[in-house]
C-alpha cells in the first residue's frame, strides 16, 4: 500500500526531514515530490513555505506494526513489537513484549484475540490476497494450546468413567478446533459443538451416548465429531 503525506518547512530539506521523522523511515525508503518551492517574499510579505509530498510503500507487516503500536499506547501498555513474515505461507507472526502483558492477554486470552482480530482487519484492508496474522505474547498461545490438549484428555477420561457426556466451558472457534483435534483419535469418545456464539462449547461424549444430557452443560445438540469409528469425520468448530 502506498502511503503519502505532505509537510511544510522553511526549506525543502527541512520539509523532507519533517516527513521522515513523522513516517519514521530513512531517506532512501521514500520518494519526494516538491509541491511548492519556498518564497522569501519582500520584507517577509508574500513569504511561502516549501511543501513536499513524500511517498513510500508499506507492507501488511508495517501496517500491523503501526496499528498495534498506536493501540497499545492508547491502552497504556506500550510494547516492543517483533514481526516475522513468511511470504510463501502468506503469514505474519507478531510477538509483543513489555512490562504489563497480562493486561494484553486478558481473561483466557480474550483481549489478545480481540487485538489479533482488529490487527488482521487493518493489515488486510488494502490487500488483494489475505494475510493470516497471529499476535502473541509471552508464548501464551502455545501454553494455552497445551493446556487445552491436557483438558481434552482429562475430559475424555471423565466422560468414559461416568459414561456421560461432559460439556466444556464456552470457547472461541480456534480453541474448539484444538479440542476436536486432540480427541479425534481417542478411543471410545466423540466430540461435537453446541450452542450459539459467544457461548458455543464442545461436548465430549462416550460414543453412542450423544443424546444424553451432558454434565455441567446444556442439552447436547449438533453433529458428533472425532472418536474411532467407521463414519468419523474431521473435527469441526
């Protein structure tokens, strides 16, 4: 995406320096067009400043970094932002680090997910091909995935022990997929999702007991997923 600003100064050089400082880029990274040369006038009368138009190409990663920097500053949680771009996979991974990342993560990662969602919208706004963007801090997403996988195994064992479906807490689509995937080869159980967003949750059930009332949750509904049986399908959210 092409980004352009106009700046003024007593000289062309001063106007360019102002633009570079505002954009936080180097002179070699931009193109400069002189819109108006400075005029000294007569005894200060009719004096006009130099006006330059400075342009440079921004990448989705640049756009994401700029958006995040402004957003976190407004939150009062400034952070160091590192980006890793994979051109082949069309992905951008953003790692945040700072002194108050707990506030950025939020309860069960809700705030971090919201930040990631907004960043993806902003970064892809002018792009023809969509980039997949992940935002993480303190390795939270990997820790959360491991915790969910452990929870899935524990819940499956509980469902088999008590011979009843067990409802998990409401989760977002990504977390539900982790549960489905973790149990797709677990003998004797199947998984499915029920309810409406944002209260949609995964039910872990012994195979053949999908219609029973789950423990700690609503009546079951939806299509079963996972478990080793001939008609099993790939997990859904």
